[in-house]
C-alpha cells in the first residue's frame, strides 16, 4: 500500500551573518520535514530569491545593511500576499515587533532561542498560525491600550538622548519648559523608567530610538 508522504516545508533564510545562517542550517538539517532551499544575506537579495524559489516559509533578520528586514517583508508581502515570514532577531522591542507584524510577519523568534523555538514556530506558521512570543504579545496589547509614547514624546526623548536639558528641548521644539517637563514625566511613566538615562536605554532597547 502506498503511504502518502507530505511535501517538506521549504525554507529561505535571510541574515547578513554567515555563521548564524550556518547555525540555522544545522538546526534544520536534522528535521526530515524541513528543507532549506536558499540563503540570502540582504533584504534586496531576499526579495530576488523569494521570487525565484517561492519558499513555504521565510526566516527574516531585521537588521541588515542595505535594506532592513521590515522593508523586505513589506516588499515580499506586497508581491506575494500569501508569503509566510518569520522574523529572526535579537531585538526584543515592541516597536520593532509592531513594524514587522504590520509589514506582514506571522512569526517571531529571538535569535537566542532558535534551537528551542525555531522548528516548532516554522511548523505552526506553515500550518496557518501566527506565532508571537508572549512577552511581545503583551507589549503589543499595552501599546494598543494607550501606553505607547506619542510622536511628540518621541521627539522629546530623542533630544533627551542627545543630552539636552528641559530648557534646551523647549527652545528646540518651541514649547514651554513646563510642557517639556510634563512630556518627560509621561515618558518615564509609560516606559517605567527610573530616570532620563534609564528612559533613553529603554527607548533604544524597544526600538523607539535608534543609535
């Protein structure tokens, strides 16, 4: 009697670090239902390879030199709406997650948990699920519920990060020092930061600020 064997899940890995791509390949190699079809080192290369290979699941890094992962995800999904893309990243910020998910990512795996979570995430995404780590899911819910900082607060935080005092920020934004003080207080509360320096550190971690 003929036993039906399901087709393997084809995978395209996108990351600008060769050693990390090799690590992904070693994780996939021992799984009989996963089959790597290509590796790309940049966002632009990822788009070209996706067109050629049409992988079942794409593993996408966010930080790459020529085109970031979010833009690559958006470009692939615009051309191929059914593309199933899993983000691979060291970035735990909810801002990065929100951008990637808005661009069309359906899964999210932190690079330090690849050996533990990648294979299960790929299978679940291929089956039609969205797989978002609980910590990110909570952060996304919090941001939708109004705890995300506003555009004006981001402007203030950027100026704080450059070492500006409240009067300097007030002058730059043409608002009063009292208004700046209110924005800073709001930022500290929303980011649960101890002080201005801590707020800047959290802003960098969460992708609100960039270096």
